[in-house]
C-alpha cells in the first residue's frame, strides 16, 4: 500500500494499525471507552495526516488536489458523524460502521486514490 513517500506511508500504517486493533477487539466489545478512544484517535489522525498529505500535493503541483481534498472532507465528516453517534447509538452498530468506513478507506482511497499522486511525489520520496 505504499504511495512512495515515507512519511505518508507511515501515516497509512498508523491507520492500518487502528483498523487491525478494531478488528482484534471485535464488534461485540462492550467498552464504550475503547470505542471513544478509537474514534478520537481516528479524528486526530485525519487532521494531521490529511493536512500533511494535502500540503505535499500542493507543493508538488498535484493537478487533482481539490478532488482529493473533497474525499478527505467526506472521510472527516463520516468520522465526526460516528463521534456524534457515539453518545446515544448502539455500540455494536457503531463498531460495524467504523469497520466498514475504515475498510472502504483502506481499500478504495489509499490503494486507488492516493496511488494517483505517487508519480507527482518523486521529489519527496526520501
């Protein structure tokens, strides 16, 4: 799942680790505090990683930057909806929704959408 930029690959590994941690605890975990921690961590991750990624794309003149930003805003909105739902929703359903969102992001966004900027990032690879 490498995009050819070490710092961004490290960020993506962090997301994969979060996803694996969520899968490891399972959907039936009855600990709202751990779910809150995951959601908070994901919310923090998006702010830091997306800003870094967008900054690099801008500096490299990536032509599809605005479309990429829109995809990031969609993901941020979805995570924030899950954070809001955390107070009064069924925890199992929230975990399922979070798993589905992360799976979609890992498979669709990182492997397909992020891969499109790789040729533009050759100067930042190291």
